[in-house]
C-alpha cells in the first residue's frame, strides 16, 4: 500500500508495521531476536508489527536494529538543504525570515500607539 496524505492514521500505522515486519523477515530475524536487538519487549514489537500505536523512541530503536535508520533522511530531509530549491530558483538559501513591507506586528502597533497617545496629551 502506498502511503499518502489521504490515509487515516490507523492505516498508516498498519502499513508501517507491515514494512517493519517485512524488513525483519528479509533480515532473517525472529520477532524475539529483533526485540532483543532493539532493546524493547517482544509484546511491544508485536504491537508495532500489528499496526498499534507506539512511541518514537520505540520506532527509533527498531529502525536502528534493522539498520534502516538512515532512511529517515529520505523521509524528512534537512530543511536547510534542499538542492532542488537552489536549482529551481538559482538563489542562496534564506538566512532569516523577513516580513513584508508595510506589515507591522502587534507589539510595534502597541508601541506606536502609546507614543501617539502620550504626544497628543
């Protein structure tokens, strides 16, 4: 099954569980062996593979034990370095966020308003 934005979270969790089970089987590991290697309980791994909700620490440990943790770089690449953006726009990476001209934040308006009220008294 392809992971898409339209998926329900339960479908996503089941798909992650299936993929982890596939990696485990392809690596010729039993559930007990993978659980021991990852430093988690057997029941926790069974829950993960069956698509139940788990925490990110557990996912980290299992991915590391399967030697696929580096694949997270593909899933969530560093936001500071997206080569396609540099090629597409042919410009340097932004160093800071600037507001559009003429747009003032609330603290600026409040400060100017206080000055204006005190000068008109």
